[in-house]
C-alpha cells in the first residue's frame, strides 16, 4: 500500500506577530498571511478608523487579532504598541516592520532637510528602534523573526523617488548589520523588496497605463503584483521553513532584473 505523505503548512500557532502599518496594502496582507498560519497578529496604523476596519476584516476571517493606533515615527506610540502587545498577548515572536512614507517627488537635488528627516525617521530609524524595543521580548521567548519591508527601489533608485529609494537601500544594510548580532539570540532578520504592488501607496505608478506599459518592459511576469504575493513571502520568512535564512533580502518583483 502506498502511504500518502501529509502536506502541512508550517504553523505559526502560538506565535505573536506585530505588523506595523498593517491596516491596508502589504501590511494588511502580511497580517492575513501570518494569521492564516495561526499567529495572533497585532495590527496598527495612525488612524483609529483604519485600525477598526482592519480588525473587523481579520476577525471575519477567523484570525486572532488585536488592534491599536501607532504612528511609527513617534517614540511614545512605538513603546505603547510593544507594551500593549506584551500585556495583551504575553510576548512577541515576530516583527514585520512595514511602515514607510514618501512626502517628495522630484529631482533629488531639490529635496529639503525636512524631507530627509521625515523619510529617514519613519522608513529607517523607526524600523531599527522598533527592532530594539522587541528584541528583549523575543529573547525571553528564546528567539524570533524580524522582517523589514524595503523596495526594489532600494537596489535601483526610481526616478523622482531619490530620498525614498535611499531609505529603502538603508534597510538592506540594516538587515545585514542586525543579522549576525541577533543570531546569538536565535532571532533571524530578513527583508523583502517588492516591485510594483497594487496598493494606495503606489497608485500613481499603476493607474497610469503609459507608466505601467513602461514598467512591464522590465518584468518577466507582465503584470503589477498583488499585496497577497508579498504577504505570503513575509509569512514564509517568519516560519520554520525559513529557519536557516537570515540577513537575506528576497526580491518579489515579477522578475525585474534589479540584482544578480
Ligand atoms: N506598493 C508598492 O508598490 C510598494 C513597492 C515596494 C515597497 N513598498 C513598501 O511597502 C510598504 C507598505 O506600502 P503599501 O504599498 O502597502 O501602502 P498602503 O497600501 O498605502 O498602506 C499604507 C499603510 O501604512 C499606514 N501608515 C502610513 N504611515 C504610517 C506611519 N507613519 N505609521 C504607521 N502606519 C502608517 C497606513 O494607515 P494610516 O493612514 O491609518 O496610518 C496604511 O495602513 C511600505 O514600506 C512601502 O515602501 C510598496
């Protein structure tokens, strides 16, 4: 008799996951993917109404979820998010640092100090400072997983998005800088670099057919990506299936040739 092997998805049951900027787009898709694998997800963003909507959606999908507001650019918000998670969920195993802003389009030489401060504060510094806050809690659990959301623009700066692109390159470096230090605590640090994904953030890129046609020339898979296609990769990186992967960035771009 042929015994059929049981196919089992790597489970995240019992794990607690903080996903920042998770009431829409890629963050929400990451929360769904982690939740579908059994994790208790903590969703947050700046607006309470968005948090309420995301919590209701995830609950309707039978995902264990807690929601709160958090602007990752504010230290008091970051601390409140972490403290609330520990009090409410008993610990932290996973951090997906997904928040980013882009307040500037144009020639990089026209960007101001205020633009750089905002972009670096939210996109880079907050990613590190969130990591610094969660690591002691992961250590108490015997390990954990951190995933940063960078961008293909981190490898190849996009036209008119100079400062944003530079902030995304910094996350590739942050991944590499943290991975060896945190491996001692059994914490893996990885990164995803999405291409053009259909979300509100990237509306300007995918709503204009001429721009989409131009992008498609660079793609092997001739379409814009969906948030779920990033969420699944993030959940994989947080799972046991990725237990020997750290310090790595996975590009999810439909085959854009941004790196070897
Ligand atoms: N879409 C793409 O093509 C693409 C490509 C490469 C990389 N990415 C990266 O993917 C990440 C997510 O982008 P997305 O496209 O999914 O965006 P999105 O669909 O527009 O969602 C943005 C989310 O971030 C929240 N948010 C914005 N500023 C925040 C802040 N300061 N603190 C906390 N939450 C904040 C928003 O909610 P509130 O308004 O309630 O705060 C919302 O939930 C970003 O890091 C972006 O750089 C996106």
